[in-house]
C-alpha cells in the first residue's frame, strides 16, 4: 500500500521503519521540511515529502503530531489521497504539558479525536495513541501467539477501521474494536487501557473500566 505519515517523531519514525520493512510505499513528512528527514529516508527507503504532499495517492495516512499543531495542517490535505483513504489519528491532549487548554474538548465534551477530525475535515480512526513507540519495533508477534499485544482502535467508518486493523495485524499486534469516535474517550490518556501492554481480553476489560471523567492532570 501507499502510506503517508505526517510526523516523524517516535511513533511516526518507528511506523516508518516497520511499514517500509513490510514492503509498503511510505512517504513521510514533518513540520521542518523533507531535507531534515534524510537520515530516516536513507535508513528506511521512505520518501521524504512536504506535509502538503504526504497524503497524495495514499490509501492510509497517519497523523502523528502534537494536538496543538493539528489546526496548522494545510487545508485540502486529503484532496489527492486515494478513494476511501483511512486517516489514523495517534494524538493525545496534554493541556498542561504541551497543548494548552482547548475549550471544545474540556467545555463542550468533544473527544480528542472528534476535535481532530473536525479540524482535518476528514473522518479519523484512533489508534496507536497509547502505544509505546519502542513497542512498535520490539513487541510484534505472529497471529495466535499467546503473548501478542492488542491495541484499541476506534472509528466511525467501518471500512476505514477494518483497513487500519488489518494493517496493525500485519505489524504484529491484535486489535480490539473500541467503538466509534464518540467512544474513543475510553482510550485517551489516564484511562486503564492507555499504555497497557496486554492481550485482547485485558484490553476489552480496561476499555470497559474507563471513566469519562477527565482527571485534574489532563485538564487545562
């Protein structure tokens, strides 16, 4: 598949490494420009591009940037993407540490991914937001292995969600359907599933135990 990755930090960089190793055609972009991605491109064979070019022809696009940077993405970002493109949102809201207070999330009750979706102007699938970046490299296992980790995946577009779950399976992880974007608060920071390294049953249990109450550390 042709895959675009916007954000070359820990998650974006390691997804670039794994996805190119699996034979996907990966374009990667960051806010500083393609010339700053030479080392990653040489290591992986990915194509460094501008943010505006990252989704061109892509069947899957991964948006893995700080939440506060989402409104700065160019308009029409997905205009040149493949039909039915699935957009993965790995983002998290850290009001005190990084993003500042976002009233639509805290006062209006939008989930973090719904807020992101509205600013992107495209449906998203929430995945990898509670995954340790190094685990993407170190913890993949074959399907059926009892030690295989499971990741929660939320989204409203069932076809896009299936495409993302299949990709995660190919990366070496099980998935759990975490519902729609309105349910994605169950995997936001400081919930039981966030950062959980366990299998399907434990992930399902953690999602069920989540509370919609935002803790003080995650309020601006």
